[in-house]
C-alpha cells in the first residue's frame, strides 16, 4: 500500500509582484485591481481607468516601495509565506502542505490542479486572512468553489475565518509579549488593520466586527485595560471614505497627546509585506517621529513555530 499523503493543506496569501520593477508591479496590480471583489466599479468604466491611468502611474511608485523592503530571497510576502508553509509541513507530517497566491505566483488554480494531479483526495484551503472580508477571503472562496465544481472527486474545505480562534490569538499575544520582554512596553499599543471602503461595511461586510473581535481577544490575552490599546485602519486607496479611525493620524494624535513610545502590531496580516514593512515600519515610524514620539513596529507572526502550530490546528479541525 502507498503511504503517500491523501490530504493537503493549501495556504493562500494575497500575492506579490515577482520582482520590484514597474512592469512586474503593473502585471500584479492589473490582476489584483481587476478582481471585482477588490474593486466593484463596472468593468466598462473601471478597466480603461485602470489600464490607462492607474497602472502607468502606480507601477513605478509601487516598484520603488517594494525595492525598499525586498529581501535577498524575494518579496517578503512570498518568502515568509513559503517559510510558513514549510513550518506547517513539519506540524503536519502526514499531509502535503503547499502555498499559493490569490494574485500572482504560485497561482491558486494551478496549485489546486497540481494537488489533484498528485492524487490528493482532500484539500483544506486556508486563506491567510484571519478576519473574513468579501474583499479577501470571499475572493479565494470564489476560485475554490469554481474549481471544485470541475473536480467533484476532490473534497475541499475552506477555513472561513479565525479572527478570534484561541490558538491564533495566543500566538499573536505571545509574540507581542515577547517583544515587550525584550524591548520594554510602550505607552500605547495600536492594532493596525488593512482598511476597506466604508460602503462595503455598510452593505454588510463583517470585516470591521471581525477586526474588533481580534483586537479585543488579543488585548484580553495580554491583560490590557481599555486605555492601553486602540484599533485603527491603514492602507486606504482613493478618495472615498474607508473604515475609521485611520491609523497614521491616530498615531499623530497620540503623540501630540503626550505618548512618548507607541507600539504598532498588524494582526490582520499573517506575514510581513509591503503594507507592514514599507507603510508602517518605515512610513509611520518616520511620520510619528516628526510629531515628537517614537513608534516601534512589532513584526507579524510570519513563520514562527507558534503560528505554524495554530494554523495547523485550524486545518486539522476543518
């Protein structure tokens, strides 16, 4: 009898350009911003604007930002996602563990095809978005649902959300606690989550409630009082109103209110990426300094053993 794995875990992250160059960034953004789950403007209106104005303008600017945080092995998001999958493989020795990206490479559909071709009969898909949103997890679920309809012989389960899963919460809290033990604790902890347009929340997207659930659970695990922490949202794009409060102005107000040291954690991101490293660790730190305070970024869980164990446990439960 064969002892080859029959169950697989496919960990799916958002995606990243393959190189920190304008052409690669434009290719990536074209796929990302072309997803109607991400931008819901009718395609007849959106595509000419996207390809005629936004991609030419943002390609070079974003490439410069990526270059500031690029690792020798590649994009931080790709590197840490791959390492996280390897760490989960050690936790699940009788499974096959792979990583994929919703946009870019390794692409989600071919990754599913490859697992089916290897004789895998059951796949657990784990979107690496702790807090469910129609803009992220639902897009992965769209692809998986379409793929499964074409491969009914394969059982597929998708982890929908783990915003307040006790094992994941404990891993995040332990990471923050460890940072404080090594570096001392700041005057205030800010949980910074990626924002979404307010209209999506008004239409029923549960994302803000799931972010609040995460922040409260992590704060409780750290035994923080209400005045010790705050939640805010980053990475807004365009002119419309996004979820508030906005993270960077919140940090400025805390600095101007007398806080000398501000700690920022980003528990909406499984791995460090452009938004955590360039926007927060570099950008927010510099702007907070101009308001007279020190900001310290607490890294994402990345491939920490506690992270791999928590996610492996979620996969076993699926």
